[in-house]
């Protein structure tokens, strides 16, 4: 198959993709059309069906695998497919592994790096806590490695949660070397645990959408609860360490308006917030630039809250 990420303007499309979104609408002239979002493991591309009642347009729903025939165009700097014909595919016509976006990094290698950080923790209570999650709970560890870090904002791919967590932990490890005031055991443990409840906030692929608990509670509150549950399995876990660790998780978005129940009150919480925000912003920019061939200004980005442009490369 030809992956969506390899398509260029003017290409003809004749392949099977996963439809993750389908919405009917009307043009200004009152003609019906449909917007679809097609996905494979390389990226997502929007498509337009301008004649949804025409010949060659089979019935299908979101989360169906469909064979698409059409042409690739560029709209506002992003690839788009004008769909001419489409049919719903039967099981056995496709390999689901081709349609899940996956981290560019090796998942086993990343998990090995994360476990090396766990082994480096000196405080026995915090090391035991991390081992309960990532060493002794094999089901959770597998789920964590497969999960994404977001529905669409950043790291929204298989292995995304692991990649983001490792990047945040790497930054925090650097902060500990640059700023000796930081309690390394507390900060590294907080970094590894800060997004553990993304495994509950988002449903598994290919859906990768918010669960009821994700919408009602969110990963920050659920992450604090998950840490508390594990701590209750560790006799004598220091109460002050538990409170400080939970505070770092509760404050890692930095501001109340960004979903944190508490603003950072510990230097480790400040460091975690900066590391989390840095990696999220860098990945958002990376994915934005990878999704367009436009060389000039790319327009206002809601997530970055600014008009963005690709850097000129000499």
C-alpha cells in the first residue's frame, strides 16, 4: 500500500485506509457533502466526498476500513483527498497494524531506558512504587507502552505515552544536574508517574478517544488516585513523601485554567511543569511541520496560541 504520509499533491489514490471520522454537511449552495478523516500508521489526512449520493459511494461509518479512490490536493497547506469512489472493506482485506500511528522510536528500547531510571532511584519507597507499576504489574506496563499521550494534541500514537514520559524524565534528569536544589528521587518519580492515568483517560487504539472517566475526572485526578492505591500496598510509605509526590502530579499542568487542581508549590513541581510543557510544545510543533509542505506562515495555531512559521534553513 501507499501510506498517507508518502502522498503528494496530484497523486491518484487507490488504497485501503481506516476512516476515523465522518461528518455530513451542506455547501453554501445547499449541496450535501461529507468530510472524512483517513488514517494509517504514518498520519491522518482529511478527505471530501463532494457527491455522497453518487455512484461508487458505498455506505460506511466512522471506524470502518474503506477502499478509497481519489486525488490528492493541497488545502491551506495541508494534504486533502477528493474522494471519487469508496467501498467498505471486509475483514481479511487489511492488516490493522498498517493503520495505527506508531512512535518513530523503538518501544522496547524506550521502556528499557525508563526502567533504567527506575533502577537509579535511591529512596526505597519511591523505587518500590515505580516497580509496582512498571515491573511487577505486567498488564499495566504493556498497556502503558501501547497507549498514546493524547487524542490529537501531541504524541497521539502508539507508544506516545511512553515516548512523552521518557522525554519529560530526560529533561527532569538534566534539571537535577543543572539545579542541585532539586530532590532527584522525587522529581524523577513524579516525571515517570505524571501521566500514568492517560491509560484510563483514553480508550485503546484504534479509537483513542476520551473515556467516561476521562471526561468526568481527567488523568490528573485519576493519576493521583492510582499512585495512592499503590502506596497503600507499601508498608511505612512516608506521608510527607506521598503528599509531595501527589502534589507534583496534581500541579504538573502549572495553572488552574489548564486543568491542574493545584499550582506548583514545590521546586520539583515547577521543574516537572516546565519539562512537561516543553516536550508537549516541541512535539506539537514537530507534528505541525511534518503535516504540511508549506514554507511560509502556517497561520494561527490554537494549541500554541500564536501565528507560526517554519524556520528558514540556509
